[in-house]
C-alpha cells in the first residue's frame, strides 16, 4: 500500500461571495512546475501529473483533520458538488462553497481567509508506483519529479504555508515522506544494479577479447 503524502502551497486563497454560490473560497492546492524544498530533497510536480488521477471523491478539510465533518466535498466533480476542481496549465484550482449560515467552522474559516489569517492550501495524495523520476540521486539533496499522482484524498486550508512557495507539513514529515524516501531508495537500488550489470558486461567483454587474442596467437 502506498503511503499518503502531504504538500502545502502558498498560493493566493480568496474569500468571496455572490448570489450563485453564496460564500465561498478559491485557491490552488496543487501547483505545477514549482520546486519544493523538502529539506532532504527537492521536488517538482509535472504538468501532466493529474491526467489520470483519481478525483472521484475528494473532501475539503482544515489542517488535514480527517476526524472533522468535511466543509465541502467533490463527488466526480459534478455540478452538485460543493467543491469544484479545475485543472489548468498552472495546476489545480478549486472553489469551495461554504455553508456559513449553518456551520460555525465554515464561518470561522471564511473569516480567517478573508482577513488573511489563513492563506495556504494543502493536499493529501499518493503517487503511482514508478511514476516519479530522480536526478542527482547520489547527492545530498536529490531532485524528484512527480510524473503521475495516483489519487487525491483531501484538500485542506492550512495556517502555515510554505516559506519558499511550497513546503511539507512539519507535523507529518516522517509519515508523509515514507513514500518519497522509499522511491528514492528504489531508484538508488536500480542505479546500483545497472552499474553492476554494466561492470559484469564489461568484464565478460574483456575476457572474450583476451580469449580471442589468445586464440589468434595459438593459430599464428
């Protein structure tokens, strides 16, 4: 089973109101082609990463609190969903319709976003097996590119967005990065195996050349 990962993006989050949607917030929880510094590695999400993603059932929470009643939900992203998701060239934008009349947490969140107290969004996801690539894997800070996100489980409003555009949620760092670390170790293992195979191939080639040289000398 793949471990869930969490990323936070400090993209402008707005609180708005109109007759069609009532009170709602908008933002971009997933951003493409932006380098994230996770401390032990850097990371980028490819613009094609959401092409085959499972977005059939995505909740909207606060601070990844999966024990709370969702403030909104997207079911197959249909028109009746209280959270709408749109994939653009920049990333995935969302609109969250909030029931501020009947839900005190929705009222509090709307106020916090409107005041600028909350400005970040985060998402919980898994990555398809072998659908990420690594560069500089032997360096102290390798670079990961996520080519395909398998599933998005939930999107959250967060109080502590990134310092340089993006960041990992500190409280979830160890658990959330298990998948990324395992992927890096797998890439390093494949590199070691490829080098070992190349070395064995070279050894056999050299041995064959010596044998052929010996045979030429015998014939001579």
